[in-house]
């Protein structure tokens, strides 16, 4: 089933791909979060839940805002001292986490636990986004990706609870 995507959704999805994050990368994170509760969980179901999260406007807004700031920092286009703060991914900044919380909120409070956990463990694509190679900036994107995975995992958990997986 192909649903019509808004311009906003199209942009959000294509910007994530351009920044090196695929739906499958996020689906892997969802599987990581949920496999202990559902050992037979299929990656296709994880992918489907990620897709649902990406259809939400508040998620698309967070993606576009966060990536825009990452890219501007990468290109040295932000005003100081914000340029250095975002470029260096300064620990006390915290606005990246706050922006990502607008995504976690979408599917209720289980999302918070998942978000905190995945941010601490940083599996898969999250480790890659956190490499801090001095060239690529993913200060916002790492939290956004973790939040999308957390929201998708929480949607999946709710749907299992209601015996509806899709
Ligand atoms: Mg961050």
C-alpha cells in the first residue's frame, strides 16, 4: 500500500537518507529494543512501525529542524558561540535531546524509557552517528534517530498489547 506523502514527509525522509540514516537502520534499533519482549519479532514489523512514526508531522518537523542545524554547523554557518557548541556536540547543551523529546511523546510514556536506554547503550547506527570525526556533525540527528526508534518501539509494544501488530 502506497500512501500519498506530504512534501514535508518527503523532505524529512530524503534528508535522513542524505545524512546516512535508512529506515532499516532505525528498524534495527526497534528490534534491539523489543526483541527481549518478543523473541520472534520480524524486522518487517519494526520497519512498518518506523514508517508510521515518520508520518507524524511533529516528527517531520523535528527531523528537518535538527538536520538543518547539524548541516549548518558542519558548514560553519552558525553564529558563535552556537557554532562551536553544536559542532563540538557539547555535553551541557541539551537542546538536541529536548527537540527529540517531541518525537518520543507521540506514542506515550513507554517511549521515554526506551529513549533513555537506547541513548545510553548507543547500538548500531547510533554509535556511527556518535563518532565525532571532526568533520560530520550529528549533534541533533543522533537524538532524533534514537527518539524515532523509541517511539516506534513503543507503538509496537502498544499494538502487541492490543493484539494488533499492524
Ligand atoms: Mg545529541
